[in-house]
């Protein structure tokens, strides 16, 4: 059930990108001024503050996709980019937007390792040209029981995996995110094991819905949303969708995944959205729709986040209560 | 402090205690509760329930610093009742915004989610204390029994802090501040008890000799 009326404004026009950019430049500028005033040069090198400007998002040319979810209205650009989890930039959901300007997204490469015909490194700009970028509007469900609708831009991860030429011994795919104390000093404050690691079974990774994502709302990803490249798995809880990926490994055994390592009883390897599997803190039966007024923010959570028709077959015969 | 000053001060403190609620209401009307308004309301009402509980627990130790601070005791009930007031708003967000008045969902939560079990327990204690906060109740129960019952506030405060630790995610350590404050307030009582018994012993020894 949607709260706001569907609008026929193209998603690229909904947000005022300039407002957002100005805010971020202001934040960077203010932080730089404040830090130098305090003599905290360690935190903001001139190089990094320059980066805040050069990492400005660029417009993407996208094509429509039949895999985009129809009939749902995207959450505002502002909410998508100011309310999210990205522990490398702080544990509060408003932290990533404040702190991720430190992230340096160029140059950027993704290393391909493990059971592949040939280990190699892809440059981000080449990666973005590998296949036409599609707009995919997906539901996004966080394990913390809130949800959004996000117009992502990317192409199916399967296109990239084919280019990686994995061997038949590759049963799982592991995603490793950037771990950089300089750009992400917050990782020191967290008890999680770094770098952030996520993983998928090969058939999940090859599923056409699994998106290798470079942008949202028709422009390159804002840093806080996992720039310059991330994955998006609309039928799984948000934390499965690894951000700012620097390495993809094709492996034989189920790889370690960060939240599962941290609390195995709470976060399983699969982490499919499932209203019938409870979490000790959050009821997974309902979700709060971000951006909705508080008295009608609650809506029922759908099995596989509403993507059951496409993905349920992946888990045929599996007990999803034990394989949560 | 003369009575009229205490009364005048109460007229200032009472509306001050309503400021956190006022801020929330204002944010509600100006659409500035943030992207997740339900979370904002829940967190703020929960924080203030805990803060008021800690403030009311601070009265006694502070009062013991000096005889001339004795008048502070006259604010304790009001502050305690404000803790209960914010705890009621907090539990209302759960009953309404999270459970949509569904008794089955709530019962399930109380049984299955430890942080809700302990939070609900803390609220029940506050309810009992609020219900017996009148002069009439003190007379009816008798001073001693009333005092014993109201010592349950320590249990409520500890349960409230545990409730906070159990809702935050692994790796989040934000509850440490309220934990330290509560520890200091409880420790202050322990120190006082030890000092008192030592003093009494000295007195007994002195009289015996």
C-alpha cells in the first residue's frame, strides 16, 4: 500500500540535485574549515577536501528495464541519501551523509580473484561501459524494519560475472568493500570485522534481479549510498547489498559475511526478506515506510520483499526457518 | 528555602519538563521528524523517560551534600511522574505505531523479545509507583511499606538501561552514558549507607564508653 500518489514526473526530475550538492559541498567546506581551525589536519587533508568536489555525481544515460518494479513510487532523493546504514562512516543512519564525502571514488578498481579463468582487475569506468545501464526501481527492505523504494541504475551482475569467466568450482561469490582507515576512520569505533564482506550463492548472484549498481535517480551513486559501485538484492535485507566494492572473489565454500559473523543468531547467510522469520529486536511482519507520515507509516512486509515470483524457485526444498 | 520559592520554582520546572514533548509536537506539525518519524518519536520519548528517571534519582544524593539542599526533595515526585509520563508516551508508540493496537502482536512481543519484556516490566513498576505517589497512598500503606515499595525505582531504572542496551545493534555503544550515570547514582547510595553505618558505630562506641 503506497502512501503518496504515484506521480508522472520522471524520477530524474523529482529531486533538486543542486540543493543536495550544495549541502554536501557546504558540509565538506565547513568540516575543512572547522578541522583546520582546530588544527586537526590529520582528519582532513587538502587532498581529501578537494575530492569532495571532484566526486560530484554525474548524470547517467539509462535505458528502461522490464525487471524494474512497476506501480511503486520512489522514496525522495533526500531520504534515500540521508537515511541509511554504512558503518564505515558511522553507526547512526544520518552519519553516512555527513561523513562519506571523504570517500575517494576515483581512481577505483575491482579486483577479481579466486576460481576464475584469469584473475584480473577492472577499472570502474570500463565496468560502467560493459553493458547498458538500466533504471531498476526496486523495493528496499532493511532488517531494522524500515523500507524505501529506490530507482537504482545498473545492470544485472550476471553480465559482469560472465565477463569474469568463473570456473565450475566457483560455488559462491564474495563481495569485499573498501577498508580504508584514512577515508573511513569510523571503522575503528565499530566492533565489526573489516573489510565488510558479503556473499551470495552462484545462482543468486546470476539471478537477473541481482543488480551491479552505479547510480540512483539517474546519476552516479552518492558516496553514502555505496559509490562508486555496489550490488543490490531487492529480495534480501539491505545489509546483503554490499557497498563500495573493491574485490569480488569466486569461491568454493560459503564465504564469511560481516553481520552473520557479528551475531549469527540474528543474521543468517541468506537473509531473505521473510515476514515469518522473527528477529529478536524487530518484528519482520511489518515495515515502516520511510517518508510516510508517522500515523500511517506501517505496512505489511511481503515474502521475498514481493519478489517471490522471480526468486522463490532459488530456494525450493530449503527450510527457510533454519536457512534464514 | 522558603516555601514560596519552592512553589514558584515548581511553576518554572513543570513547563520545562514538557519541553521535550513540545519539541516533538512542533516537529510533527512542521514535518521535521526526519525520514523515519516513528523512530524519532520512539527514541525521544524513551530517552526522556530514562533521563527523568535519572534526574529524580539524582535528587537524594545531591540533597545529602548539604542540609540546605533539603528542599530538593519536594521536586522528586514531580520528576518521577514525568519519567512515568514519557514512559507512557513511549509505550504508546509501541501499542499504536508498532503494534497497531493488536493485542496478539503485543503479547507475542512481550514474550518473544527480551528488550520488550524488560521494558514492559520497567513500565509496570513505574505504573505502580505513580499509582502510589499520592499522600493518601503513603498514609494508607504506612511510611515504611511505602518506602520499601518505592525502592523498586532502582529496579525500574536498571531495567530501563538494560532495555536500551538490548535494542541497540551489535557494535553500537550509545547506552554507555546513561549506564555510567545510573552506576554513579546507585554507587552514591552505597557509599552513603557505608558512611552512615560507620557513623552510627562511632556513636554507639562513644555512648558505650
